[in-house]
């Protein structure tokens, strides 16, 4: 599990909640003015996940207005970018004369060095979302290009934006599958994705380092594969063609990964099949049908691969899982 800290307004007396939350925001983002009609009994929940120099914070709060003023910027500026992914509700953002509305299909970027006013939450409904804090110095873009990113409308449903949104939502759901030492590694992945997202949106891909381009392409390929694991024709040739690279380059991309592309695909398919075999709702589904669902057309091939991976046959594994569930 990653290192994380939790803030719950319910753990505090009602009279102290709003001021404590304002102080908390100042620590996790930057000093802000906060205003809310619910100040007398404010409700908020926040988890801050430690990814080294980067932090991710799932949150939920009652309708609230954040203001970052020139005075606060002069007093303290952490020189960071904050990216918000709304999950429910909207963010209404005013940057000088410009206003924009962000919902679950978009990503909102705020620069701690620039004034901004943000209204989160709709009427009486709570706003939920995931925030990301990244020091500007980590992003591989010229400073004059970074100054342009807050004016961009970034999709959370396609391209690099979708990859980043998926990762943030996965972390928000839980981090039990990670170790504390994985935090900085995940932070590097997040920075690479965010750099690629900005570079693509600004048409500044040449500013990215070769390693960042490699890592983001690997992430893009993994996402492509996960959506098509059921396809028995998901071959290295097909993957390379769909991602506009050669097969030889695809193999080179995965030389620095823990597994080859073929081994990783096989492992993903076996893991999904294993979950289906343990699923009570699928206990009457024939094993060969489960295998075919995840791209194994020959039952004998699936049985051999499953036994090699898990040390047990698919049939025996299903029996064990059913007994454990009874």
C-alpha cells in the first residue's frame, strides 16, 4: 500500500472543520481563499497519496469556492501545476476574463503562479474528483510552453488524457497492490504521461526526452492491449500496425520492461481467466468458454498455460475457489 494521509471533516468539531480544511489545502496545494455556504458544518474527505515529488488526492467536498489571488501568490508560490479530474459535479473556473466549465469528460489545469477562481459542487450536491500536484520543474516542456497549458481544454476520454485519467481513478479506488517504494515509480509514470499530454496538446512533442516518449508509448500500447485481450488475433504484428510502429520497434520497446510483449499479454489473459473461474456468477460457464473469452481458442493450450502460471489446473482451481466461497 502506498503512503497516504487522510483528512475527514467528521473527525473534527463542526466549528473547526472549515478552517482546518483551508489550512489543509494550503499544505497540499497552495494558500487559497475559501468560501462556502456550508461553512458552519462543512463536510469534506481527502486522501493524499505520496508519489515522491508528486501527490494524488481523491476528494469529496460540499459546494465551495477557491480563490488564488495575486496577494497570495506574492506571499507563497510552490511553482506547481494542479490537475483536477472531476468524477461527479463540475468545476467552474474563471481565469481573468475567461471562464470554463469542466466535467468528468475533461481535465482542469491550474497554475499556482496565476490568479484563479474555482467553484466546485453543484448547488447542494457534493463534488468528487481526483487532484494531482506536480512541480513545474519536473515537466519536460519549456517554461514558455508550460505557461500556455492552463488555457487548454484537455479530454479525459481519449489519447494521453484518457490514460492519465484511468491511472488517477485506479489510484483513487485503492493502492493495496502497491508497496510504499512504488510511490516514486508511479510519480515518474504520472509525470511522463502529463508531459506527453501537454506536448501533444501544444504540438511540442520534440521537447520530450526519448525516454519519456518511450514510456508513454509503452503505456499507450498496454492500454490498447487491455481493451482487446478477448481478441485471439491480438498479435505483435496487429499491435504494431495499430500503433503505427514496426514489430521490431515494438519488441525493442519491451526489452527494458519486466516481460516481453507476448509474455505480458499471456499473463494478462491468464489473470483475467483466473478471476472468471473464481467468480461465483460464472461457475456454470464451461472452462473452454472462459478460455475463449480471453483469447485462448484451444482448451489444451489454455490448460497448459494456466498450470504453468499458477501450478494448478483450471478445473481444480475453480473447485478450490468454490469451496473457499461456501
